[in-house]
C-alpha cells in the first residue's frame, strides 16, 4: 500500500472555489515530474508516444483520430491547468481532479463528461488494497485520464489498441471512455478473488490454530473490505446516471456496453457484501474456537482438581499429628493408603469416561 507521508488538506482551508492545489497523500513518487503519454488511433493506424510537454501531446492529438491522453502524477498543477484551458474544462472540475479523496461520481457539461473512480489492486503479499484515484474526461474525439502516480491496470487495454484486437479501433472516443472504466472495474474482481483466497486461508487457521494474531488479521481484512465497499457502492449510481443521461458525446451504441458495465458493478458489490459476511462469520468462528479451547482446558483442569479432592482429604486425615490414631502403627498402613488413593483416582477417571466428561 502506498505510504501517505504528507497530507495537504490544510492548504485548501479558506481558499476560493476552483483554486488548483493538489490535495491528498504526497510521497516522493508523487512529487516527481508528471508523465504524459498519448495513444492516437483509427481503424488503420496507431501511434503511441511518451512526451515531455503538453504542446507535444497536443500535436499528436490534432491529427483527426481518437486519442487518449494520460497524465500521471498530479503535483504539477500548472500542467493540469494548461490541459483544462486547452479543452475548456471548468475550474471546479480541475479542482476535483487534484482532490484525491473524491467519491465516485459523474458530471455532465456541455462540451465534456467528467467521471472519477478508484483504481484498486490487491497486494497478495501484504494482504492490502492499493487504491488510486483516476479521473476521466470525455471530450470530442479525446479521452483524458489523470492518475495520482505512474503505473496502472490499463496495460491490457493499451495492448488491445496497439494490436487492433476487438472493436476498439473501430469505435469512437466514447467506447474508449467505456473501455477504461470496464478494465478498472474488472480489476475489482481480481482483488476480490485474492481476498477470497486469503479468507479461505484464515478460515482454516480459525478452525485449526486460532492464534490471537488471527483477530488482528480479520479486523484488517474487514477494513480493506470496507474501503472496497466505499469505492464500489457509489459507482453503481454513477453508471446509472451515465446510462440515463442523454449527452451528444455518448452514442446509443455505447449504451449496451454501459449496461454490461453496470451488471459488473452489481456483481462486485454483491461479492463485497458476501466477503464481508464471511469475514464477520469467520470472526465468530474464531471466537467460538477460542471459547471451545478454553472450555476444554477448564474441563481437564476441573477433572484433575476433582480427582485430587478426595486424595487431599485422605492425605489431610493421615497427616494429623494425633498420638492415638490407630492406623499409625499398622505395618501395612502406608501401602494400603497409597493403594486406596490410587484405586480411588482410577475409579473416578473411569466413571468420568462413562459419563462422557473425558
């Protein structure tokens, strides 16, 4: 999981709306220079480039083809403003792009559509979710994406564009807009699959070895599932708005794909709820296992104490220092008492077994 080193929320206090300041966790990776990449394509040709300046990117995007401009790292607010000025993006939208604590939402403007959601990957080694905000802007013939840092889950989509697989090279920018959302949502399933496997491992440990450390792992998993739930529940509503809103940038042909994306979102939400119930049930199983082990221990200790109660009584009787105790002078008194104690102990153990207490 990325390490939040410095939070810059305090920079926004008392500033007017639309002021462009990066708000979110800041690390050494985030403060690096923003990376620009452009993919421009049509049905016949394809061009991909990593560029140093926005002017170079605009030159690649002016060739009358569908283009995808990706911006990684948001600390360069001047670059974000330049992109906004070039495509007529409202300052409040740019402010939302730089504020990385947004909940999933979609906003419709005359010349563009703005969509923000969380890109989530699962770290199987540390059993944690890595979340990153991704903002998408759909304008005429172009899709612009803003990421918090370099690296994403969109590599398969870039490969599809480069290899010309499927229908993406035959469709417009609205299909590219949908395809980016679809790949991000599909990776939710991969995260859920990894978490499901981890839950199965914890279930075996809860039944076989309910160690105290298991409780902390279960609570940590519940926090990760809560994070995933917060990222997916609002997404359903926003995709519904994208389906219902009639906008000239979204053609009717894309509606069918958006319905499929909506179905995927519902499946993700149902799976998240199922895993949350499983973790809650697993926590109950863990507590029950601990309680059963404690009951077993207490039962054994109680039986041992019960066996020794009459033996302690006999030893106490013959440990009294009265001079005229008749048994004190019997030659076989000592072995008889020890034998009687052993027989009594064995008899009680046999009786406990017959009762089913052992």
